[in-house]
C-alpha cells in the first residue's frame, strides 16, 4: 500500500470522525430537515472561507477565475450528493445509534467500488461480492443493536439511513476519484481538476443547493425552527474545518490509492475511530450483536479490498 496515500486517508478519516462527533452533538438542535439545511448553509459558508484562505496562502487565487469546466462539473455532482447526505445524516443521528449510522455509511462503500469498476475498468470478483453479502449481515445485526438502544425504529428511519449510505458513497466517489477522473476525462476544452479549487466550488455549490432548499421550504410553510446561537456557530465552525480537512485529504489520497484500497481503508478506519468515539464519548456501549457486527464489517472490508 502506498504509505503517503495511507497517511492522507488517515488524516481524512480522523477529521471525519471529529466532524461526526460535533454533528451528533449539534443534531439535537435540528428538529426538521429545514433545520438541518439551515445549519449546513452556515457550515458551507465557513468551509468556503477556509478554502479561500488556503488558496490565498498557496498563492493560487488566480486559479479560481480560471477554473476548468471539468472541475465545475464534478464539484457540482459531488455537491448534490453531499447536500442530500448531510441533511439525511443530521436527521439520522438525532434518533439512531451512531454506530448503526456508521455501518450504513459502510454500506455506501459499494457505490464507489461499483462505479470504479464501471468508470475506471477496475475489476470486481467473487471476493468483493462475498464482502458485500457479509456487510449486509453486519447491518442486520446492527439493526438489532440499535433497537435495544432506541425502541422506535420506523421504515422512515430506514430510508433516511439508506439515503445516508447511498449519497455518502456517491460523494466519496467524486472526492476520492478527482485525480482518476482528471486523467480519464481531462484535457482539451474540459481541462483538469485542481484539488483545492474543486473543494471551493464543492462548498459553493452545496451552499447554493442548501440555501435554495431552505428558502423553498420557507415559502412552503416549513420554516426552520432553529435559532443560531454562539454555541452553534462555534460547533459549526469546527465542523467546517474538519469537513475541509476530510474532503481535501481524501482527494489527495485518491491520487495514490486504487478505488478498492482507498474506499475499503477509509471505511475500515472510520469504523474503528467511530466505534471508539461512540463507546467513550457518546456512551453507546457495545453488546454481543454490535461486536459481531463490527467484526463482520471488518471481514467484509477485507474481501472488498481484494
């Protein structure tokens, strides 16, 4: 395994778990989908500001004005996936065990692996299929664990979790494949993808989408109930910083690792760090079902990695 790629993905995952902790804490403030959208409008503004500072520090502000069409296309697709994911995620963590949410995010690893085989001709074999089946068993066990922590689990909860997995997988694909997409589709009129500028337009497009949803919901009498206070601003600022680190280093890792290694390693590290955080910071103490579910998830990732 490429050690530099491993370092990048470890930094990315660490920031992602820190972001998840902040999100779990702030999720109690979001009573509706519109509340979640409003919170993330603020976060995308902060992320955009952080990215502009980084670009200025690199001396590459001129790259913003000369952004390539390919960067805009991929960042827009990623923004759409990420916007749906972050709203669904904030709604999911309000009433669902964090470890279960994380296992559904692991299910999303199927998306980038499948797209990697289609778009980049990366082969998929019997081992990967076995890994997917084992992962489904792990999710079934974790559903039982969640029922013990939270007696209410509806079909709506399931759909929100499924949306988390699918759209997290799509956004991960775009984030982790910018270099490969640039190599395959770049050049000519489309140009190539600048990683940092890609991050900026990802946040700007996400801001536009989330703001549009918030305003539309307001017109439809689904006004956000949440009131922005000092604690929320501080927490969202931390989440913005962690999100930038998470997305930026995932893009860098994608240039050094294959899709199978990148996404399975990302998922495996996320599971370890998130499980530790859930047990010690959120007091979601594991039981036999959750332990077996986690073990099976690791076995599944071993098969997916190939």
